[in-house]
C-alpha cells in the first residue's frame, strides 16, 4: 500500500501520527476502527458487488467512507497493519450458530498479528459485538475486555488437527468464547484474502445466510457502548448493557441516522432483498 492510502486510512481513524508497530499502537488502531468504521451489510441489499481485493476494499472503506462485514473489515484492516509493519496472518473461522452448530468453511475472517515488541494477538474488527481490543493469542485463561470476558482455548480432540504427510501434527483449532459461550472455531492454517471469496459470495447471496435476511449497521461509541440500526429500529446500548430502542419513521429520518450517527451517506433507504422496504 502506497503512502497516500495509508495516510487517508489513518486520517479516517483519527490517527495523527504513527510511530512503530507495537502492541499499544495495535490496541489503539483496533479500538479506533471499531468506533469509526461500522459493521454493516448494506452492500448485500444495495446490489453492490463485494470484491475481496485490497484496493477495492480501500476504495470502499476509505474513499467512500463505508463499512462492511468481516471479510471486508478484517481484510482491509489487515492490509493497513501489514503496510504499517505488522506481521499479519489471515485466519479462517467457523461461527457457532444455533445449538452450537458450526457455520460454513471460511465463515469468518480474523487476523493473527505479531508486533515488534514480541506480542502475538488475535485482532478482529469485523464481528459486530465482540472484543474491543486484540486478544493475546497465546493466552489460555480468561481475558477481560470492555466487550466481555473472552477465552481462547484448544478445540476438542475431534477438531485438534491431523497428522501431516511427514508425521508432524498440525496446530489444533482454537475455540474463541465470550462470556462462557463459544463464538467461533479458529483454524491455525494461514490463508490469503482470495480464499474467502466463496464464503463472501455465500453470505451475500444465500437465503440461509442471516446477512441476506436482515439489515444491520453498528459501531462502538466513545463511552464503550454501541449504536445499531437494524432496518428502521435504532438501538442505543449503554456500557452497562441497558438498551433503548425506537422505530424510525420517514425515509428522511432513517437516512439522517445513517449519515449523522454512522457517517454513511445514502441516496435511498436500503431494503431487505425481496421486501421493497428497509425492515
């Protein structure tokens, strides 16, 4: 990534000066990203093509000042971190759904990030309500975070990996949990952005994907709470978890919330595919 896109990306995050790729700097970038760049699936319902390419993602997130879902947000964040000197590895995960059932392969994209001061971190700015700060990748105990209590643990024996062709055991899959509930199962094998193309296509087209059945736009607020616009329902969640919800009225009110609370300028209210109305 050339200097101008890096500078523009950092400006969007409100970073005036970046010195070196340390753990403290990573934590700052991670939190700023969650506060600034919304988690949103509007492209799915606006008929916009989702392309997992570094330049196209920069054009969307930095140039058009939009958000995205996991493949886009962690994909572009990983591109930024690598350009800033971090050692970044893309990892695939399968999200736990109802009844603990695992999602499709390449269901989610997360980042393993190594810093110049010896840190090894799980960064994830693309999961919606999740950790606010990177998690210590090698830590196997509870990790307290403003978003909850997280834990990274080796998955059970049935998911612990298989023997390679030369008899060497592959690293086991990892379970990432929040407040005692499993969130996703993370593979240790490094991936490239193009590996997630099929997952992005499935999530943006399949009737079985929750992204095709609902609208969401969400970000963390400066006080550690969260604001979320789901169709026409606007929710403000305080840091203590209390929620205030209200139904928005005319299209002009919905567009104003997208613009004023999420920084997204739209010409028309997105509508869930096949409904004709932003429900």
